[in-house]
């Protein structure tokens, strides 16, 4: 905090204001969408689809069956999973490998990864991971080419400020935000998927 204070003090002095008082921060911005739960979920889905993610909806009892549907649709036989994943989410007939510090080559060769999530933002279509035992370390959501992510409706927030406030109890945790499959564009605007993470994202929204 002392470095921040010194930097701000230097800025104020350069601007001719050396009073040393903290500059006021205007927080008069829109912090809520004012939508009901279902409208917020539909907005979140709309954003995900616009980002080329595939979305499934189910209830808690149907997670394993929906995971199986997603894997069958993608032609996959198994996934890497965090060590703390809920075993009831894992359908029979598929191979799930717990990530106990798997090396990067093994992760790169994996068919994909299944993780939980901490929160999501409807307005931006973003998923937030704070890398709990059910979400796993950052590597398993970035290195495999396919990510299947479980998001609970109760954790979907309308805006970024609402989502950040909901993370207060996990403020010391690393955060990864996901907004659709990984993609980037060069100076010629040629869009390339999979440069900085999975090129394919499926999301299971649990009501």
C-alpha cells in the first residue's frame, strides 16, 4: 500500500495538488440490472451462445446425465477433473482422471477438463473460477483444449460489481474469468481459437 500511496502522491504533486488527501472515487455507476432470476439466466445464456459456447440446463439431480450428454456430443471418453469434484457429477462409463499435479504434457494430451465454478456474470457472459478444490488449479482450465464447466443459477450475478462483491469471502484467492472459448485476433482481424486456453467451452447451468 505504501508504493500505491507514493505513486498517487507524486501524481497529485505533478497536477499541482499536494494536499495529500485521497482523491474521491465516483461510484455512481450502475451496479444492478434489475432483472429477475430467470431473465438474468437467459441473458447469461445469450451471451455464452454469442461467444460460441454450448449451453445445457439441468437440475442438481441431472448433472451426471448432462455431463454424459456433453461428452457423447463431443465424442469424448473421459476428462481431467479437480481432486475435489463432486463424485455424483461423474457418469458411469467414462474415464475421469483426478488432477494430482499432472504434468503439462499430460494435461495437453487430455480430452478436456470438467470443473465447477464460483460465480458468473450475466451482463458480460463471464464465468469466474477461484480455484477451489472443486474448480482445480488454473492449469486444468487453460491447458486442455476442451472445458466443461458447471455453473449454478444461484451464483449468477447481473453485473461485474455484484459479482466482485459476492467474492468477498474469497478475496485472497486467485481468480480466472472465462468469457467463451479462448480466441484472439491479429492485426488482420483473423480470429484464431485456442491460443490462450480451450478452444471449446460447454457450460452446464444448474437450476
